[in-house]
C-alpha cells in the first residue's frame, strides 16, 4: 500500500545572513500509513514546524524527498497539495474580516472545488461546528476556539485525505482546546483521515495518536507506537492514596509487612494533603499485606490503582538520554580534536 | 494514571479504535483531481475575496477617495497659481488618475502580501494547486476593480462640480489595459521584494513619488532634462499617459498612435514590465521557499 506520507532523507539547512548554517532538520525518514494518526513531538526548535512546512511544500528541503499519497511534493506540487489540508502554527490561517461561510467557500474554491458540492460540504461542516446560525458573522467576532474550528474546517473543506495540524490548541483556553481535541478525534475515528499532529500537550498526543515521532535538534530520536514507548518506562506498581500525612517509616514498623519482599521497595510521597504509597505489583499477597498495614495506621484509604507511565515521562526520559548521548559523543570528539592539535603542535 | 472516570473511559474507547489497524477504520475518499481547467475559477475566487476584503474596509475606501480629491484640487490650484485653469484640468486629471492607479497597484501589492504573511493566510494560498502568481493576479484584478470604482466616482464628482469634460472613447480601453499590464507587472516586482524583505514601504513610497513627479501627469516629460526624461520614459504609466492623452483628449485613432510609434513603445514597455515582474516574483517566491520566509514577518 502506498504510504500517505513518505519522507526520505529529508534535511533542511537554513543559511542565515551571518553565513552560519543552521541545521533545522537532519536526515529525517518517516513513513505514515493511510488513516494513521501520528504525533510529531519535540521541544521548541526541534524542527517540527519546518518538517510540517516541508511536507506542505512551503519550505524547500535542502535534501531528500516528501511524497503525499505517492505524489512528490517538489515535482508534482499541484497534485501533491491536493492531498493535504493544514492548520499551521501560531497564525490565524483564515480571514477574520470575512464570515465563516465566506472563508469556507473561498478556501474550497482555492483548492479548485466549486458548485453545489462545495456549498453542501461547507454547510455540513458549519452545521457540525454548530456555527450554521452564525455563518454570516465575521470570524473576528467569534471566540478563539471557534476561530480555530473554522480554520480546521477550512483545511477540510476540499476533503483532503491528509490533515496536518501544527499546534492546533496553542493559545486556546481549556474549553476551546477540548473542543478542538474532540474534532481531531472525530477526524481520526470517523473520517479516516491521516493526521499529523504536532503539540506540546503530550496528554493529547497520548490520547489521540497511535504512534509518535520525537525530534530533537532536527533529528528523529524515537519513532514508535505509543504502547511501545510507554513500555520503556512501564514499572509495574500499585499506588495507594491515603488521606493525611503518612511518615516515611510508618509502614516499616508493621511486623507483618516487614516479612514481605516489598518491605524495602515501598516509597511514600505526599500530594495535596494526601499520602501516596507506591509498591511493586509483583505479588498480590504483598499488596494485601500492605493494605492491612495501612489499615493499622488508622488512616482512610482513598484509592488503590495500578500506576501507568505517561508519555510525558517517556518524552523527558528520551530527551535526557539523547542529550547525555550527544554530550558523551561530543566529549569523545573533543579529546580527539585536542589530541590532533597537540600532535600538530608537537610536530611543529 | 488509570483512574476510571467517564471522560477517560470515553478516551480509552477512542484509543481502542485508534489502535485498530488504519485499514479497519473508515477510508477517506480520494480527492477530486483539479487540473488547469480550474485555474480561471481560482483566479476569479481570489478577485472575489479581494473585493470582499476591500468592502470590509469601507471607511478606508471613503477616506482614500476624499484624500484623492483634495490632493488633486490642491495641485490644480497650485498649477494655476491660485486660479482654476479649466482648460488644463482634463490633461492633468488623466495623468493624475493614472498615477492613482499606480499608487494603489504598488501599495496594495506590498500591503496585501505583508498582511497575508502576518496572518498566515499567505501560506494557505500556497496550498492551492494553481500557481501563486495566478492567484496574485486575481488579487490584482480586485484591486483594479476597486480603484476603478473610486476613480469613476471621483471623476463623476469633478465632472459635475467643475464641469470638466473628459471624452469617453472606446479606443482608450486597449491603451488602458496595456498601461495596467505594465503597471501590475511593476507591482509584481514590488510584491516579490515584499516576500523577501517584508518591509518595502520606503521603496514603494520612492516609486510612487517618482511616478507623481516624473510620469508626465502634471509636467510634460519632454520638458525634463534629457537624463531625467530617460528615467521618466522607463517608468510605468509614463508612456500610457502619453498615448492616453493622444487618444482621449486629441481624438487620435489607435492606428495613428500605432503609426507614430507611441503605441508600439507602450506595448513593448508593458510586455517587458509584465514579464520581468512575473519572473522576479517567481524568483523571489522560490527564494522565500528556500529560506523559509513565506510565513515569516
């Protein structure tokens, strides 16, 4: 099957006026299947937006290729751009002085759509957005969340199979962000769109994406299904939440618990007037012993749950590992360079 | 955490569906392929949008018309040293109108591109299957229509208030089209510069002022020193004003202006400006893509 997006050896080097080249994206390879929802994650300056713009053909790569449903973006631009709809980062993307209806018709016709089919689609999108009654009002009068929904609708008006969403919830309040998130879910679940999502909201990526690609300094440092990434930090643990402050040694005093293998693996943290006791989930028996020990303290048990790693933890872990690896590699290079310099000096 | 709330239950269900193989989910319909046949529609769409945006700045249009009127009346009184020389008005008016077209063509081209880059709609325009130059041409048409409406109303007011006679001749239409072709070609040069340098107001102002004083609107070009006249003849609108005056005010036919070479020179001048403008715009657009400048402001 032809991938929806095929990225091969994609690199981008910006040449600044000072003449110093800046590597924005380096040797990126990524293949995205039709209907897949993929998160492109990374810190600011990691190269996510440049990658999205190269996929759109808005930035010319220094090397490498991007193909959208088999159409090369550089060589078959006209057909390739028909495969995508995009909401780009930090900008309005639509005309605030025009109404939602005018925006949808304009962007539909800009993509070559016309006639009653376009109007029906625009009507359907505005109805789903619950904006049909306000379709003739200028977009500038809408809330920020509504404006962003209109921007997403404009990206979808020509019904492209691929949707690129660069920080679609940036600057939105909680309610607006939730509305946009629901829409992205709708795109993925019911419309079969291939969605590339860049976001700093890792909980959103964890919830919506099947796979994430993590970038750091223009390089892809991880590209795995979410479940595989979570497995990296999956540490089978139970967490018991208890009301009140439980001292660190409170449970060690329990003679019953002292006999169990988890006795030395317990940790107690405190959060907002609660104490959280974490213990390895290796033995059900040990868990019951722990529950008894907690009961003996006389404190109220609030909840018992299995701790799951978060994508955020994995993200931080991967970034730190890559940073350390880079530092180590740099450290190895430095003595080598120093060594050469010394050799040269000695030779001189 | 795996604490189960109704919301997370819904999310978990969603993840289940998302985790399903992509092929198991609803397949998207292939997009309708858009070919060259759609380009005229895309061009008109841009013109329509430009008109809608211009109309949303109604107050600005009215102010522009008033400014245009006051400047012209001031210049006419200045030329007549405090008196209104009615005989000189038609010639000056024709030149002034052409300068006004130049003013709006040049300033709007840079203003529109800059504003669209700021709001991110410029990048969205680049996601169209049609060439961007064509879309920009559509925007120029809307500018031409808006300016023509302003110019038409302004001229009508002058005709009614001052009794100015400005003959309407069909032969003026091809001359006008050729002049505008060169002018908008020049506008594309400025537009290309806007894509790269963003702030090009000072360049646009320089050109607009040069045009006002050198394009023969108020002072015949043949009265300028030779070196300055050479510069004046190369500017857009200069040759258009010369031919327009011959055709509209002196009643010469197109054949006559062709025979005396002035129309030939206008044709050549306009074609060169249009082609050079288009090529420069295309070059700047490529450079903007290469340097990642399209969405930057």
